[in-house]
C-alpha cells in the first residue's frame, strides 16, 4: 500500500519552498521595515516605494541590480517539478540553484552596505558604486530560507542521511542560524579588537591594549589593585567551588536523609532562579550596607563605626552564591539521584561502611555533576553583571568593565572586544578543563532496567556538617527574601521604616477611565515588553533546542561533533560578550536589528538554546530508539515520527525548556543591558536604572512583582503542557516481568 | 486479511557487506535468497551479525557494499519509510502515549487508507491476534504477552511484503514463549507471509522455521531446513550451536561408498561418510543419542548427575574426554563415580569436517 516516494513526480516540500521563495522575492518588502511585528508597510507605499518594495519591483524599476542573480536561482527549481528524485539532474539543479542563490544573497549583503561597497578592494575591482542598501527584511529572510532549504533538498536527493528531507533541512537550518547568530557576531567582535580609532587594522595596538596593566596587573600582591582579569578569575573560581559545595549539600539533604520538609527545602533552593539577578544584591545592601541592619547592629555592639566593608569581593561573593547555588543544586540533584542505588548497595554488601561507600562509589559517580555544577557557577559568575554593578565597589570585574567600555564616556569598542576575548578565553578554558577532567570514563548508571534499591543515608560524620550548612544557608536565604518583601513595602529602607504601598502604586498604578484601562504606572511599558519578548522567545528557544537535541541523539551525520560544539558554544559565552558582539554585528547591514525587539528575542533564543538542547538530549536518550525505528518501518517519515512519537513523549523536556527560557528571558540582564532601546526596555534594565538612581524601593517592589508573575507563569505552563500520560515506565520495561 | 499472500515477496542479498565506522565488519559478504511465503530464521550467537542483517532488510541500516532486493526490486538505498516491510521489535516499541488501537492504526494512517478503512483494518488485526476489545487500553495496561501481540498486529495490518521479527519472544516467560511462537507460525502460514525472524534460541528456530540461516562471525555458516541442520551440520560450530552436540575425535577406518566405518575409543560404528576420507575426523554426538545403559561401548565414569524433572542429565568422563548425555530413566539413576560402558545410538551420530 505504501507509496514509494522515490518514484513520485510531485514533491510537495519542493513546491512549498519554491512558492515561498517567490512570495519573498515578488511580494514581501525586501529591505527591513521599521517595525518587524507590525504591517504598517502595507499602507505606506508598498509595493512601489523603494523602501518597502519587494525585490521584483525594485528590479523592475531599475534599482538594486545586484539582486538580479537571485531570479535564475529561484527559476531553475521550477524545471524539476515533473522529474523524479532519483534523476541526477534533480539533485544537481537544487544544489546549484540553492547553493549559488544563498551564497550570492550573503555575498551581496556583506559586500554592499549603507555607503555602497563595504571594502576598498571591492570598489577597486568593480568601480565606484552610486547605490546603497539597508538591512535585509522579510523578503530577504524568506528568500534566504527558501534557497537554503532548496539546497538541503538537493543534498538529500544526493542520498545524504538516507535522502531524508526533514533531517537534512533541520541540520542545514540549525547550522545556518547558529552561524549567523553565534559565530558571525563573535567573529565580528574578535575583529573589532584589531580596529584602530581611525578605522584601520593594527596588530601592535591590539597587543598594547591586550597586555594593558589594567587587565593583567598583579598589584594586589604588593598592596595596590590587581587587573580585572585576575579579579574576575579569582571570584569565578571561588563562586564555582562554593556553589558546587552548597549545591551538593542541599542535594544530599534531599536524597540521602530522613529530612521531613523536603518539598519546602526544594522550593527555597529554587526561589533564587526566578529572582531578577541584582535583587539579591539590593537585599544584601539593605542588610550589610553602610546603613544596613546587620552592619549598624554589629557596629553598635562592638562599638566601631559602620564601614562599607560589603562593597567589593565579599558582597559580590555572597550575592553570587545566593543567586547561583540553586543552579548547582539543580544539576547535582539529578546526578545524585541518578547514581544507581544498587551500586551503593553492592558496595555495602562488599563490606564497605557507609562512609567508605560514599567516598569510593557515590562521590566518584557524581563527578560529572560536580564538574558541570562548577562550570556553570564559574561561567555565571564571570558573566554576572547585576551584582558586581550594585555591590562591586572598587573591585572591578570584566563584565562591568566591558559595559563601561561600551556605554561609558570612553566608548571604546576595541577595548570592549578585548575584554570580551579575555572573558571568553577563561570560560572556554574552563569548558575544556572540565572535559579533560571527566575524560573518557563512563559514568552511566541508569541502564533502563528497573532499579528497586534505596539510596543509603549519609554517614553520620558527613550528615552533621551537611545539616548545619544547609540549615544556616536555608535560613539566610529566607531572611534575604523576607528583606526583599519587607523592603518593597517601606518608605525608605533604613531611614523611614513606615509601611507603604507607594512603590507598587508608582510602578503599577492603573486608572479606569472612558471605559478602558490606562496603565499609568511607570513600570508598565517595560513590563509588557518583557512579557511579550519572553513569550515570543520561550517557544522558539524550546523548538530550536529540541530539534537540535533530536539531531544530536537520533541522527548520524558527518561533522556531528563540531555541530554539537557549535550549538553549545553560546552556552560557554557569557551574556556580556553576547551583548557586545550583537551590537557590533547587527547595527549595520546586512542584518540591522539593534534597537528592535527582534534582537532581544534572538539573543534570548541563542543564549538559552543550550539548556533546551541539554534537556532534550537527557530525555531523548531515555526513549528507546526502537520507538523511532518501529515508526519508520510502519511507514511514517522522520518528520511524522518526530511529531507523533517523540514530541508527545518529550513533554517534561518541553516544559523544562519553556519554563527555563521564559524565566531567563524575564530575569536576564547581562546581554540585555546592551540591547535594550528606549522603545524596547526590559524590566531588568529598567530596574537597574532605578537602582542607579538610588530608588531602591521601586526597584525591589518591581522585582517582587516579577517573582510572582514568574511563579504564575511557571504554574500556567505546567498546566498547558500537561503531564505525559505514561509516566516514566516505558512499555517494554514491563515485558519480562 | 485475505490476499496478503499475494503481496508476500522474496528477499535477496547479493554479496552484502556492512561496515561500521572504519573497520568494524558487522556483516561480511553475505548472499542469501528467501522465497516468498517462507519463514526464515537468522540464528547465531550474539554479535554474529544477524540483527544487522535484519535491520538492513528493514532499511534501518544501509549496506556498505552489495545489493538488497525485495520482490525483485532493488531497495539497497531506500530508507525504511519507503520500503514495504514492517518489523516487530524485541522491546515491542509500542508507543506508550497511544492506545492499543492508535498503535495498530499508526502505520495505516500513512498508507493512504480512509478513516473508516483504517479502523476496520486495525480492528481486524486486533481480532486476528485475539485482542478484541482491548483497543482502548494503553500498552502499559497490558501484560507482556498481550503487548507482544499488539506489536505483531501493528506490523501485520500493513500487509507488508516482508514481515520482520527481532527476537520477539525474548521478553516472555518460558511457557508463554512456546505458545506465542506457535501463534506466529500459524498466522504466517495462514496468511502466506514472508517472514524473517531473528533469534539466538536454537530450539525456537527449529520449531518455527521453514529454513534456518546460521550465522557466525558476520558470515553465513550454513543454510538449510531445520532437520538438515540438525542431522547434517556443515561444521563443528553448527553442530555445537544447534542441539549442543558433544564433539569427539574419531578415526575413520574405512570408507565404503556413502558409509564410513569409524572407531571411537575402540568402539566401531557405521554411519554416513558425508564425503570424508579415512583418517582423523570429528564426531558430533547429540546428548540424546548416547546410550546410557551399561553394555558394549566406551568405558566411562559418571562425573555429574543432575535431575531436571522429565529426564536425567549426566556428564561422563573417559579416554574420549567429557560427554554430556541425557536419559529418560529417572527412576533408577546412576550415581556419581559409577563405572559404565556407554554406547552410541544406531542412528544420530554424525561426522563433521574438522574445522
């Protein structure tokens, strides 16, 4: 009964992309319109006004002649509609047309900019150009996708990946977007490090800037100040080690003790994840600052003048520990639970005591978790922007230096680029050290067979310190959050402690008039922007992440390792670096999107995609491969298999990816601070602005509101995605019993 | 389901090789031909390449070299989706988020049937495997045997040219295993399906197959009907793998036409020569073809005695080495240390080339 696709002469996918290509070429505005989300251009001179005209109309009016070569690239595939897939011409034409068209589109975009040719050698080669072009718009985007997917269909027709159109297309698509939105900006940023103020390239200047004493100085050994690079490194290592230890402590309490309030403990440890990053910093100022409650109390007690001791390393350290311990905890809880109980039971039956078991079996098996937790803490600390800004004092770190290099009076792109390179160098080095440390040993203990054992309890010698630390830290977290809540409802913290709702009113007042609601609070603008951007970014992030995870776990293709590296790269890149590189890469054609909401969405997608990928890989490797295979032998193609078998079984991973990317988009600051504009201000950058004006009450009130919004959103998502019907046990696990 | 037999197709492997990575040869230059409507078993120890062979028929693995034909059509480069083949997986691979009926209808949806016809065929498939009325359940609500039958029904309703089974019984308990294998054989014969069946259980293979392909080290060791393999193994590997033969060195004293005169430890025996020349050879002795009662024959001592219910199992030691034998006499068993002269059954022992 099965229609064999190789013999068909109709190709719905091919037709779809040819039609799409022509729509982009002949109907949609070729160049970028002011507002990506709105359709104002339809009434403002389209299709003949050259700002809004489609490529076909531009060419018809004799403008932008360099777009002509795209026409044959879109025409050629039409000749294939009646041919068979096995016909060699089919693959050849698609490869040629799609490959040439796509390459030409990129080449003309990079070669011709706002001032004509973008490089001197181009005008020397082709003569001066009177014309110019702006950033690409809908038309170019759609045509580019069409050409790309025509090209991948050509690859599929050549027999790659068993001729699978969906898989080749997905690989091509992911490679294209990762190249454009991860590699291209990074490359652009690295290039900026060599650019002199006059616009030329200079290597000596680069070295002069790179080895600047302000970056690498070792003054702190002799009493003065150290370079920012050492400051950042020292802080990050400290934070990495301490968050890992604290995370492990909480994970142990939850999995290996008789502690009764596990749910509550879990909630406390997760709370900081949905907290905007510098709120904790504020609470620390309120507690330990010059006029902070604890500082004044202790000062009174021992009779010294209160100091600004908390500004600098101690403050940043405490704030980052509070903020990043939960991340380490979430990584470690999975690993600590994942250590197969039967291995620990086996060790005990081999006469190991509880302590020996823990030291020789449990702990070594947790190594990947420990390494990952450290890496995350390290990178997060390196990239963290909010806390050093609020609490840094004289302790300069890379992320804030980068910020001031770009937005400050100095406006030195080259310096920002060099600092970013240093930062990137550290994180990539940590990434590789981690790989090296883990080596090739296999730590897989989940075999798919039912494991009915029970985790042993911690040995007593370990339990006492673990309990103590967990209790102290849990209590501290609670106090901090109490402070945050309290701080949002007092007049002026530390000075005037009368209760008031005025901060909430300033931020979120509404007035009902003329039958409508007027959002008169000062925070509403940034609030709605944040909600909108996060809502758009979350599903896209999850989609890109899960498709990538599917390719990585379920498909084999040449270059898979480097593909994986590319998709994980943006994870090792601190947000500050992403922010700087996006500004450098995307404020000029061919892609001109700085100051739009789009750039925020895109930066969120590629910042948070690796988490979607990891979540996807983790749950996909728990799905037996025979499920896909049986679907394939039953006649479904790989897209149908993905949609009907894999996706429904991936609901937990989808939920995790959605929640994470939504929350991150709401709380992110490090990349956002560079990318916001007057029109698209995000909640976090608005709050930072309030903090800089010492308007702490409003900042804290706003943050508190955000925390509750995120709680509600997480609950809502959980409801929407629903639970998978089957639970964890898969069908075949019951077979033998 | 009538008419399925008209779709059953032959499968031909023409010098097929499968190499993983650079130099891991999983299947080495295999040629075989499976006639339409036959049940052929791929049998061999783990790692012999039988599952890879099956997956190449399904299109889940692509041959590195060589040609694969299904029903005279070259399918070597066709992916699984485009081959008219369905497969029953070892793990059953039932989709846990779909009901039994949805599972069985899954393949029909992609085959261009109308909704009504899909439902009809799916229900017919379920009743064929005796699961009427189970359509609304989730796979997790079925027993292992029922899940297995759903997997069979899901593959059957597509009326494929070739139906593949990958160790379909390995997750069932011993009693159910016998029952289900008889069911599979019955359905296969009633519908006239071409079935390729992978197993490592020689008894299962002997019981269900029209023909058995014994594989060893990525190549075919022997192809033949069950009886042929059992009675005339091509080499010591096949002899040992099918029906655990005792392999004993012997001397061919004389060859007379088709028959040979051999001597084992002083005992003389006449049996088919199978083209062997006088000299040293190997004798394959099935455990049931050794006479355990005292009489003329080889001097041996009883080394081990095991009672397994319907029969006794003995290990004898002597000049010939060790022999494993079974006896139906459970009422008066031998004891460890007994001295006895055991003999060869008149028919059954077979000469194999010394590989």
